[in-house]
C-alpha cells in the first residue's frame, strides 16, 4: 500500500500537489446539491483538512453514505482554498470508505464532558482535546530523553517486579503465581517460598533503589517508565499506574539536585511551548485561559528555595483557613503547596530539609538530627511535581534507619552493599510525568492525561 500523506504535511505544503493519497477519519460532512464538504483528521495534528467531493467524481454515490467517524481514503489534488481560515484543501478524484461508522457513533457532537469521555476511553483520542494531550505526551517523552542524553546521563531499565518497598508505605500490588483458590500456608501465613520467586514480590513504586546501584558506577543515570501504587484514592491527582522520570547523580548533593530539577522543568516547559504550540493553544482557549501566563511564569523566573521550617511559618502566619492546619512535623498538603506558589510567592517554589519522620528511610539525615536533605518542587496549578533528596551514603546511618523503621535488613543487603564499597554522596528525584502534563495543559484531572487510567474498580480498555 502506498504510504499516504498526512494532514500536517499537507497543511504545511509550499505548493499545490497533484495525485495525492490521504487516509483519516471523518470529523464532519456537509452535503450541498453539487458538492460534499468533508473534514478529515488523521491524528498528525490538531487541524482538519477540507475535502471537496463534486458530484461527477468516481463513486460519488458512496460519498453520500459517509458519516462522522468513518475511516476514508481520499485521492485527489491539493489546491489553494478560496475559503477563509485555510490555505489548502483537497479536490477529491475518488473517496473510498475503509471503515464505516454507524449512526450510534458516540462522538457526533463537538463537545463532550470529560466524565462521558472517560467511559469511552477507547474512542476519546479521536476528539480534539485528547488527541492534543496524547501528541504532547509523545513529544514530551522524546524531550525527556533528549534532555538527559545530551547531559551525559545513561538510561537504565529498572525492574517492574521487585521485592523491596522503596517508599516504605506498603501500597504495592502483589505479583504471584500461587493458586488463589488453594493458597499454600506455613505457620498460619502464606508460604511465599512456593511462589515463583520464592519470596513475596510486588510491582514497583519506584525504580530508585535499583537506579542507585547504577549511579554508583556510571555516575549519571535515569529511568523513565511505569510505576504502581495500590493506594485506594479517588482524587484528581492519583492513579494506580503512572509514569515516573527518575534521575540519579553521583558526587552530587541537595543543591545539585535542586538545580537539576529546576533545569528539567524549565527545559520541558520551553520545549512544549516551542514544539507543541498548536496543541497548547487549544488548552489555553478551552481548558485554562491562564495557561500561557502560568507557563511564562515558570519559564521566566528562578524557583524560590525555601526551608521547610520557614514554609510552615509562612503558612501559619498567612491567616488562611486551611482544611489541614499546617504544623511542623506534618507533610505539606496540596492546599499548602498551592498557597505558596499561587498566592504568597506567585512563582515556583522548592521546599527542602523536611522532618525525617515523614520522609523515606534512604534520605540523608542532616546534622540537626531532626531533618533530612529532602526537596519537593512545587509549581502553580499542580503543587508538588518533583520529590527527591540527597541519599544517605553512610553505611552505619542507613543501616540504623532501616532498623528504626522495622524493615527486614535482609531485604536490603544489596542496597547496603553499595554503601560498603566505594560509597559517595549522591542524589536524585522523581518527576511524575502525568503531573507534568497537567501543568503543561491546564487539565485538572490526572485521568485525562494518560491514555488508559487505572483507578479503583476501573480496569477496562
């Protein structure tokens, strides 16, 4: 089959083209007495291209049966359009229906609610909004690799199945080959020795621990892949399966970590503005009219760097009636993060040096004995978008912390080994890819920036 042209390439053409082939899906069709006007989109860009089918063309009778949603192949010429708002249109010589769409095609109207479209996630990429989201998602994935590869980072494929709980929260999906109707037991508990791996296994919540082992040999590494949380949450910011960008750097401290996080976000914002401009304009027009100003703010301003203790003080003195009262020793809630970024500073903020009791075991303990060298990057509209830390590189301190939290040291013997043999200061962070997309598009629900959201009681498509 001859490879057809794309709508994007035709709309950007420098001159007319004869005898071209275009395949795509019909967005709208309007019939006049002597002509049919068909808007075709193939997913290559936001815009449609208009196809003019005159009565005298081959198989015109077929054209009359074309409906919204049908897949068609058009043969004809690209000509200058006399209509306003479009440079080119296709004068069809023939149109073939590749896949018909009956009248119950659910995307007949131009506007549908997000709730309705989530129920037909297998079709929503055909809408303007979701086509734009997923194109941006694709382009940003490429940009992430470009950012790290050009800075000397090596991409590491970390395991999806793991025996260690990186965050220590226990919100992990179990992986097993045991017969759940006949589970083997030992001393009143599940006998995981009879399972595939001979021990309990789970889907990863982070590639960090594995990534650190490569960081301590290759220097600068990153991973970019799916992670999983079994937290039973139905908020607009949580899904059970999501993608994480996780860099790790050897011979680096918390300041280096904050520098990298700020540089990465600014790079991706500028990339999206330069490379995804047409799609971003849709979100600025229909989703969040303040989006251009939000992105300008991030691109043009240095990020405020704020110790956690000072952040709590600002919140306590703000006079705001928060749902969750800000207190030292408590984690920052979304309302706190957005107050700091949207009302107090009105620009991105990096909060650092959190209380050790609310952070993970692997974070480097500060000399005050109360805090760890952790940092969160907060941005307007979203709140936390990056969480990271300088890692605890000292063997004795790490071993002690594992014991304090009641973890089984045997599960982390290999991790402790990295602190025994040639340990160095190192740091890293995790950037939630879906939250980045929420920031860039103004979309307020994480379910709408991932093609197939996985949430409690939803496992379709």
